[in-house]
C-alpha cells in the first residue's frame, strides 16, 4: 500500500484533494514504477483539480506533473531504465504520491550531480524558458530582455538563461521582497510589475526591449507593447494575470515587432528532434551546475494543498517542492 494525494471530484477551492492510502501501482508493459522522492507544484496542477486545464484527466487522479525519484520496476519492453536508476519525470499527472507508474518515454535519467529536490524543480520551468528564448525569441548576446513575473518559476528560469546567453536582463515583480531577491539573483535592473514602460525606455535610450517574456498577460502585455524595440519579439508564455489580452494589428505593423506564442511541450511534439535537443540542453546545464532552480519552500506529502495555496497567493519565489521522505 502507498499514500497518494487523490482527486475524486473537481473543486474550485481544492477541497476535493485528499491524502489516501491505496494499492501500490504495477508497472505495465512500456511503463516504469518509480519511488517518488520529490515533486514540484505547478499552476496546471491547480487548474486540473478545478477542471480548468486543457488536459482533463479521468477521475479519480493524483495530480503532480513534475517530479524525481528512483526506479523500482521496469515493465516488459523497457530497456532504458532498470531498478535503482535516478529519474526525472515529466508526466501529465501522478507525481504527488509515494509511488508513480508512468510511460518510460515520460522519464529521463536525472544527472548524478542534481538532487531529487532540484531535479523535480527545473524541467518545466527551464524547458519553457529555453524554448522561449532560444527557439522562439532568438535572443542574442547584447540584447535587452524584459522578463515579467520574474520571481515565479518560469520567470526566474528566464532571468537565469537570459544572463547565461549574454543578454541584459530587466526583471519586473509585484513586491519589494521579490524585487530585492531578483537584484541579488543577478538581474541587471529590477522594476515594479506595473508602470514599467518609461523606465524600460529610459534604460534602453528610448529603443525599448528587444525580447519581452510575458507569462502574465492582461495589463502587463498592453504596457509591454508600448516599450518593445523595433524588430522586437514579444513572447506570450501564459496569462497568470487572468485576462487574455488583445492587440490592434497596426501596432506590430507600425512598430515592426512580432508576437510569438510559446508552448514548450507542443514544440517538442511538433519537432521531436528539436524537442530532444532542448531537453538535452537543459539537462546539460543542470548537470554542470550552470542552472540551479531556487526552491523557496518544501512541504511533506501531507502539505500539497498548503503548497498550492502558497502558489495561488503569489507567495512563491522560484519553486515550491513536495518531499516524500
């Protein structure tokens, strides 16, 4: 028997998420069974419980789309993994449990130099940032990168990668605590989350930001349109601010900028070879220590709902991780 966080009905307030004792899963052909050591909390986990995410798993289900652990059993036909292997998982759900069974294709070897906690925290955020900045944004050394929501998981990953790529990074965040953290973390300039337009223009001698990384949307997107450089790339990562914005197409025409959608997972599905290259790139950065996700809080398996509340209330800087013990 194992313990797992289960959702048997959808709920707006997450009250349907409960810790239960259930039968241990079995590794079917093509699957691996993993003893989970750590899992990180992402907004899609919350949205799935609320029934608002595009992927709607069949009830009951255990949330948790990102984690790390050790292989216990490899199902028939699996040759890439064997018991004892340390792995990182990019599953659709199932990581908030003491054991998980996932397709072997959803796992990869965790670099020896990376802990389970950090292995659970870097894949989604850094893959998003890599696809956005390298593949879609074509960020070049010496360019100015404006990162919104920079203290969040995907935002902080963009700050990290932007600096590694030689960009000048301007970060925005909603609180003084987050802005202080970003200054210490290495952002070249840090601004409030709203009212940043004039400061960005001033910092770039009137030119504007070459690449804007926007996981917020809403008013932040609207203001970004006013401080983007000619030939700039405005990267649409998501809409954490709630409102999905729109733009009059005369703006990108007159200002000569592009609006670019970023879906890291779909990019890999559409271009499998490039997708594999993206994953190898971030794994290599993690293995070398050049990236190391900031984990601001750790909770036991019993504390998943509390961790989700922390994320909902925008109190997380970087990532929050569940440790299985």
